[in-house]
C-alpha cells in the first residue's frame, strides 16, 4: 500500500511540475492571441491546452523513464473482437454514468466550474491532451504502476482494483467526476487484471474521452430531458450491455489469465526456493565456521597496592 501511495504522489508531483513548466509559455501564447488582454488570458483554449499538455507529458515521461509501468505489446491480445467487446462495455459505462450524474446533487454546479474543459476540448491541442495523452498517462499510473504493484504483491484482485479505482477517482478532483470514474475505473481495473497489459486499458480510456469530447459538440438545444421511467430503462440496458460485453471478454481472456496466474505461481515458488536455499546456506556457513566464545572477563582486584612515597 505504501508503494501505491508513493506512486500516486510521484504522479501528482510531476503533474504540478509539468503545469509550472508550461505555465510561462502558455501565458506568452495567450497574451499573443488575446492581444495582451489579461482578463481574456485564461478564457483562451490555447492557454489551458498547453498547460494540460505539460500536466500529461511530464508524469508520463517520468513513469516511462523509471520503468514504473510496462508498455509492452502482447500479441495474444491483438484481436479486433476483443477490442470490440471492451468498446461496447465502455459505451455501457458511459450511458450508466451519464444517467447517474444527472441525479447527483451539485452535479450541475460542479460541471459549470469545469467549463474550461469544454473550451479546451474544442481546441486541437486540447483534444490531443484529453483523447491521447491522458489515457496513456493515467493508465500508466493507476493500472500500470499502482494496480500492477498490488497484484504482484499478492493482493486479492478485487482489493487491488478497488484501491487503484479510488486513487483514480480522487485524481479527478471533484465529486461528480470522481463518482463517474468509479464505474469506469472498475472496468479498467478488471480489464488490466485479466490481461496484465496497458493497451486494452488505454483503448478503453481513449474511447471514453473521445466520445465525451464528441458529445461536447452537440448543441444544448438538441439535448432532450427524459423521464425517470425512460432513464431506468436506459440504465437497465446499459447494465445488460456491460454484463454481456464483460462476459464475452472474460471468455476470450480465460486462457490468457490462467497463463498469467501460472507464471505468478511459478515465480513465487522460485522465490520461496531461493529464500530457503539462502537460509540453508547461511546455516551451513555458520556450522562450518563456528563463532568462537567470547574471552572470559578478567576481574580486577579492588585491593590495589600503591607504591609508598
């Protein structure tokens, strides 16, 4: 758990560093675009987009350089059908989250505070940041580093998924987004547990963010309010879609998962044998080279004689 917390704060620290590094160039560009009007500086999508690029790139680079996450490609997972099922599960989670968010208290107020994200997602650099860099960077941290570490240390899968999902939700910084990311994070965590590979998770995250970005281009007058009964029907359909897609995904990854678990058991056995061998070797050395007993303590006589003057 300490390692998971360490990874989270490493990610947070380098995210702040990335923001600070890009803040000055972003402000210069913002002043150039707005003609030096300070009041319009942070209403400019280019300013926020460049800052977000720094916030995504810096921790991603550091986690890649430190090899906290593995970006290797598994040829056994290169199946279009596999990615189709997880894409359908992603759509189901988005429908589920969208309906649930509409009933959350303070949701509208919190989303108004995040209007800069909607502005940024209509900017080319912002779209790259949200749809490409964020999925790669966040999956490297929350699945590739945190969840992987917990699984490798023998945590129960559901507990490792739960912990990584909580960190994932906290990272989004507000109640509404944090609540919706719990469902998405659980799906991402499950997919990583079954595959031990980041690219299916990155794909899910990218699909989610891309569809959310595309939804930002829908005019408000085209959005229709629905009744509770209709929402419940959509919720039931979303849950059924998620369940069916995950069922098909589990069938396709069962053999792959068994190989992973067998490999983990083999590694654990080899580690236990190595530790046992090291213990026997230490005992053998200690028996062949016994430690000599300590020298007896020589007690001095208190009746010391002094030469006469």
